[in-house]
């Protein structure tokens, strides 16, 4: 007897595959997501949070940029620039966080309702082996989980890993899932 999951997945994908074949085109590829870029108000505080709190210990690259191409790309005022750091976990250079602090221009802070998610808000998701150890590292830095660790599914048939939500120094929403 065929695996029921394979039949269901195959059935769900069949229309998309056939549509691509009918027009003779392969589906577009966006490549791999390499890093997330965040505009921060304090490069040092954000570096400490992601490096020491979240656990991205490696500095891949840091520097400063200025000039007309940057101004045009980011819509910045003439003379503005950025200081930046790219942090990563140990291993291949994927899943990195690039932190950018704009200099020479005041930026508008994105307004969010605290204690809840917001329409259009992104969430950074990390796997960490021990949520209790993470909480202990974040507490001296003044950061805490929004609520207690939860299992989204906890039934006899399926039990998911514990996860928590918190915000970085600039209010970026972070989800941490406990995985050994």
C-alpha cells in the first residue's frame, strides 16, 4: 500500500507541476536565504544581544559605508552612512544577521503594539538547545521572554518542542524553539 502522505503531497503538488510543464517553464528560483538585515538604533547593544544572548558568536564582517550609491539604495539623505556587522553561528555562512546603524540621519522607528504580533511584522526564528540557559543569559542584559515557554501541540499523538517569543533591543520579534 502506498504511503498516504506521499499520495496527498503528490496530489497537492500535481496542479502546480502540470501548470509549469504546460507552459514549458521551470518554476522561478530565489536561491537560499543567506541573511537577515536589520536596521538598529545602537549597533553595540544589538551586537551584544545577538552575539552573547541569542548565540551568534562569529563576526563574519564589519565596516562602514557612505556615498551616493548607498544613499540612493536606502533612500538616505546626502552625507548619511551606515556602520554594520554581520554575525553568524558556527559553521557555513547561512542564517546570518546583518546589523546596520545609520549615521548622519535620524530614522523613524516602526510602531508596533507590544505584547502581541503586528500585521506586516517579520519574526526571526532560531533553534537553541536550552531555553532555560537562554533566559539566564538574557536576564542580565534586561531581556525576558514575552510569556512562558509553550508547546503549541501537546497531545498523545504529537508533542512539539517548547518555544518562546521575545523582542530584541529595537523591538524585532524573535521566536526561539528548543531543539537539542
